[in-house]
């Protein structure tokens, strides 16, 4: 018995050493930067007392440049399993207090091991990135470690949810793992992501830029679109993670967990939100809050490509993905960034059995030389591909404008929408009345004594004949024209009816989306 007691005490001593990470001085420095330690972060995300650490005693295998004489606690990364809301998850957190969280081969294999467990057990994997990058002393072995992580990110894509938290530096090859995951979270003043840092840029290009301006949290939330959620501190970030996981399923063989259905609680009147003047903007998120349970809408990538709104809500207690044009920003047009944003979200929803509701009010694709040269054809085609590829229930409501290629792209009947509804205010046409009248009736307008009066007359004629929902409804392209107050009821019925939807596609290895 004495020998067992001694062995237990030895185990406790070893664990205590590892749990100190890089030591008190390194931890104090971490705290001074406004950052929690790796284990504190894991404990803050998981249910209380649910964390089970794995591979605590793994050691690096570096032998060059004096590495054989150095000990790195847990090799700079904490890995394990736990629960969130009682459901299992796999998690890892790089420990910046240990060799700057640098990644060597064994460090990487701790991560890939927990990723393999997540894939086998069909549960989400959460990665907390806080690292100085590849461990230079290990050379190509460190690069091999990154490659093994990227490979698993790709294999797990569309099978289990993958979440990346950027809670420190994430540079060079390290940024590609978060880019391969489903959702990226950043925190103001803490998160840094870039391929090449400020020093390299200054050396090569002679440009001076700070780490924050190059790859800070707001840069990725507003400009690059690499981040999906933006928080002001780590605690807010952890709450965002927990909230997201309430809406999505644990794997692609399940549906998101249902909750008790609730009526919308907003005091907004849906019939008063959308102005009758098609040129007057409004916030489409108010429409969404009028139709989702409890008016609870989780918006994703709120700060980037704001001319389109994406996110999750519930209807009848079930999770639904929303894609909606935002008339408050660029009149809700599609452009390169908003097309990318929508297409990726649509594919996520389709991968994880989440029905898609589309709210349409847009005048088409954004015109201009910049957009054409940026590849709006290729980017815009991503939306067409994503909607056409998706086999989950798809419901579209045309609120107001649905012009040209935009009408087709926003989940039209022609791309496989299961249900198409339109408000009486819907305008479905090749282009807006003003532009159409100027083309169709150009001769009559030019020959008229009062050209402006004639132009307005022809605009009104075009509106009466084409810019309404009834022509499309007469051809069966719209199932029915509904009153705005009936929108929630109609969508709920459509989703209930399509709950057991099956759609067969030709057998193939995979398609070729317009990347």
C-alpha cells in the first residue's frame, strides 16, 4: 500500500509541474496581456468539472540546437475532452506560456489525436490558437505537423463542426487550419492572424504597418471576412461559442437539437417594416425577428459584406439557416464578398441538415469595373452552385425587389427551391422599371414632346405589366402571393411538410464549385 501511495504522490507532483505551464513569470506575462491561460480558457468554455485532459506527459522529440536539454510542459498544448450543455466535445488549447505555444511534431500530433477522436466519436472539435508559429528548431518536422492538422481539418469538413478561437498570434502556416474550419472567433486587442508579419513586410516591401492593422480582430471581422464572430473580450467570445453550439448539430448524421417552440416576442409589426417605396431602405433583420421563435436570431459575420445577412434562428423549435439581402447596405446587391459569404453558409447548412430560408430584396449584382475585374462572375456563381447543390428544405420569400440574375441566384424555383412565396410588394423582372423603360421605350421617349412625362408613363406601364409578383405566379414560378403577416405561418407549414424531404442526385465523387 505504501508503494501505491508513493506512486500516487509522484503522479500528483508530475501533474502539478505540467499544470504550471511555462511557470509563474510566463503566466503573469500572459495575464498582463489580458489573456487567460490555456487551461483557464478550456475550463471557461466547458461545463464545470467536465474536462478530461489527454497526453499531459507528451514530450517533444527535438534534439538539435540544445532542444535535447529543454523540457516543455505538455509540449505547449493542452488537449482533451469535455462537455458543453451536457454534450461531448473535443478541445485543444495552445499554451503561449510554454515556448510561445510553438508547434513541433509531437505538439501537432496531440492536436491530430484529439481531432481523430472527435471524428470517430462524431462530436465537435474546438481549437484555441495562441502560438508563435512553427518551432524552428524542429525544422521540417514542424511543417509536417501542420500538414497533418490541415489534412484532418479537410477530412472532418462537413462531418463534424470545427470551431477555431484566435486568442493570440496565429501566423504563417498556422492560419490555414482556422481557415479550413467552419467558424472562426476573434477578440479585440488579442487576436492576430497573418501569413507574413509586419517585419517581413517592411523588409520586402518597405511598408510600415502594425500587427493590429495588418491582422487584428477587427480587420478580419470587417475587411477580410476570415472571422465569423467578433468579441470585445475572451469571456464574450466563450459565450458566443456556447450560443452557436446551441443552434447546430453535433455531426452530419443528426439534426440540431430541438427546443420548445416560442412565438416571436418583438413588438415590431411586420407589415410596417418594409416601405412601399422600393428605393427606401430598411433593416431585414427586423423581418427575421418577426418570424423566428422568441425573436432570437444569431447573426454570423455581422461586420463583413453587410449587404447580405446570414445566421441561425428557430422556427417551431427547430434550427433554420437564414440568408437575406440587406437593403440598408448597397441596396442589398450581391457582390464578390457577399456571394462568398452566402455560398459558404448555404453549404454549411446543407452539410449539417439545417433548412434554409431565403428572404429576397435585391436589385441584382453590383455593377462596376472593380467588381468585374475582381471576378464577380466566378464569385457570383458560387451562390448559384451552393443553392443548386443543397438538398435540405429550401424556402424563399420575395419581399420586394427580385431583378435579373439576382432573382435567379437567391434560391429561385429554377435552382430547386421547394417553396416560393412572394409578398404583394414583390417586383420580379429582368431589371428595375426605370432602366427597363429607358431601353424598351427609348424611341417613344426620345420622340415625345415631354420626354420626362413620357418616360414616367412608360415606367408605370412596365410596373403594371412586369414589376409585380403576379406574372411569376401565373407561370408557377411563385407558389403563392401572401400577406406579410402570414409569413411565419407559411414558412412553418413549408418546413413541416418538407421535414422528411429526400432528393436524389447523380452519383459522383464530388462536384467542382467555382472556387
